[in-house]
C-alpha cells in the first residue's frame, strides 16, 4: 500500500496544473465584471469566458497566451450580444507584446475604437469576431484608421465580419485571412495585406476592394466596391469573382491571374495586368482587356467598348456567351444585382443554394475550354480531361462535361441518395439508415 501511495503521489506531481476557465459577467455573478481584470489575473493557457453583455472598456493581452471567448462563438446571435465597446478612445483590443497564435480572441463583437484591433509586432488569432464602427483618425487611409490594423504583424484572421467602419476594413496584416466578410467600410476593403487571402467576401466598400495585397488571393469575391475590385495585387490571383465594381475589375496586377470571372464592372475588366489565363471576362462597361501582357484561353465577350485595347487578342481566347446559371446586372437604381456564375451544362452544374447538381438544356462553351495542359484534377467526373474557364474551373464545384469519354448523368432520379445516377441497394441502405429521422422545428411537429 505504501508503495502504491508513493507511485500515485509521483504521478500527480508529474502532471502540470490544468488551465483555468475564468468567467466574466457584467452583472457581477461570476469571477469578474471586467475583461481586463480577468486578463490581469490570468495565466498562460487560461480561457476567459465572457458572458453576453456590453463591456465598456479597452483591453490589452500584454503578451499572455490566453483565449478570450464568448459562450458560443459559432452562434452569430451570441457574438452580436457579447460586445467590447472602446468608447471611441484608443484601440478597443491591443496585441503589442509579441503575442503569437496562442493568444486568441474568438466570438466577440469589437466596436467603437479608434482602431478595433491593433497588432504591433504580434501574430494573434482573431476568429469569429465582428469588428465595426471604428472612427479614429488615421494617416494614409482616408478619413479614419483601419478596423483591424497591423504594424510588422501577421495575425491570423478567420471567419470574421468587418463592416461599417469609417476607415479600411483590414490593413497591413500579413497573416492568413480566410472566410471573412469585409463590407461597407468607408475606404478600402483590404489594404497592403501580404499573406494568403482565401474565400473572403470583399463587397460594398467605398474604395478599392483589395489594394496592394501581395500574397496569393484565392476564391474571393470582390463585388460592388466604389473603386476597382483588385488593384496593385501582385501575387497569384485565382478562382475569384470580380463583379459590379464602379471602376476596373482588376488593375495593375502583375501576378498570374487564372480562373477568375470578371464581369459587370463599370471600368475595364482587366487593365495593365500580366499573365491572364482561363478567365471569363464579359460584359464590362469599358474594354474587356486593356494593355496586358500574356493572354491564354480566356473567354472575352460582350464588353461594351470592345473586348481588347492596346493588346493583341490572345490566339487561344474564345468569344462567346458563357451561359451563366443567372446573370448579374445593374438595376434601374444603378445598384449591382449579383448573379450566380456556375456554368450551365447538360451533364450537370452545382447549385449552391439547393446543394444539388442540376441538368440544363444547354452547355456553356467555357466548359473544357481552359488550358489543355492540366489543372482539371479536382473537377468532378465527367470532366472531359480539361479544365473549365472561370471562377469554378479546377474546383470540386466545376460544371460537369458532356464531351469526354466518361458517361454522364442525363437527369438525377428521385430516390438516388448518393447521386450516382442509378437506384440500387446502396441507396436503399442510405435511406434505411435515416428512416424516421425528422429535422422539423419544433420537433413536436414531426409526427403530427
């Protein structure tokens, strides 16, 4: 017994103390009423859980590797209800002590600061946050400082909403920015952000959507901005939608622009850019392509001033209506109405609203019209062995091809649970495994 007790004590001594969860509540029912007080009394690894409410304060992490979180970061209503309000004085949230990605803020609304989040020589993780209503004066950004501002900083910014700020949405932040909405800011959407930018919505800002961002830009939408969609962005730009901007779609971008859809912009589609490949550039108000360098396998069609200016048309370019699922347009109030730009196909196109494949009566000429040397490997079969043009080319959402040797589904059949265009025991097994399941809300309505 004494030996077992000795071993147990040794094991306990070898286990480090666990992190604490510190609860902040504005009504005084938990550990603290102030987030900053909780930070000051925390240790590395602690989680500070913030109850819903409005906290009128400005906070600084002071280099601590802690997580500040709302009670449910994935519930947008909880995020809106859990607010740090900086009172229009200074930075609402500050990282300026060398923080890295172990310093985390997740699932809070950050508002009314000179800057919403300021990162100085620090690389924190900012996730599932809303940053709004910043109004501080700033130099070089227009009327106000950015909502999220970096100085020699590479914060990771994921699934955030940055909107309705009086300066740029995000500026000089060189970490990964992904799955964010940056909208309705009174300046640039993103300014001089040099890390990878992926799957972001940059819409309705009162200057250029993305300006002078030098890293790769992938899967983004730049639409309805008062300046250019993208300008002076010199990394690779791929699988982006650039539509309905008040000036050019892409301007002075020297990187490789591939598989983008550029349409409905009130300036040129693409102006003074470098290699332009596998893109759909249609129905822009000025020229489709102006003063650019290398053109390969683009569809350039229906641009109001002409398809080309100051550049020799690409020998492999095509010039046909791309047959989008739904075309975007400018309405009677001069507002851009976004379309849906998957390509029609008799073999099937993906519907992002219903999440099913739909068979059309016609097939887009942009299917199997990109560079024949590769890039189609992620496209669903049948893919014709050649990449599609446009924003979905080379992705799992590419429209299917009726032109290759593979058979294709002429029409999906009710009861085809795995969408392989035949009904067999596999479908029966799938249906049987979900028998009597019901997702009606309220649940009591299921079997009435």
